């Protein structure tokens, strides 16, 4: 049975990285993070199934550098708040 918690947060982080970074850098980053944090089966799903489909879906999306920076700042703020909420 898949772990929906790790799939959900893994998909959110993968989508954000894919929008902020170039595909090659996003792919390498997600692959290294996923296999360290998630289990083998969950990381395989994220890297081998979700990420290629996401790259195809986002191929028509074009963001300017300022949009990418703004999205990156918002993502960082969200991660800090989630980290604080988990510690609380």
C-alpha cells in the first residue's frame, strides 16, 4: 500500500522544484533528496513515474526569472513554517 503522506509532500516539493529550477537540475536534485528521505518504493514512484509526467505537463509553462525567484521565496517560507509546525 503506498504511503500517501510521502507521495503528497514529495509531489508538492517536486512540482515546486520543477517550476523553479531547469529540468536537468530539478531532476538531479529531486532524485538525490527522494532516495535519502523517502523509502525505495516511494522514491521510485516519484522519480520514475511522477516526475517524467510532470515535466511533460509543465513543458508549456514559461516563468520569468522574477516569477521563479518569487515562487522560490514562497516555497522556502512555506517549508520553514511547516518545519516549525512539526516541531511545535
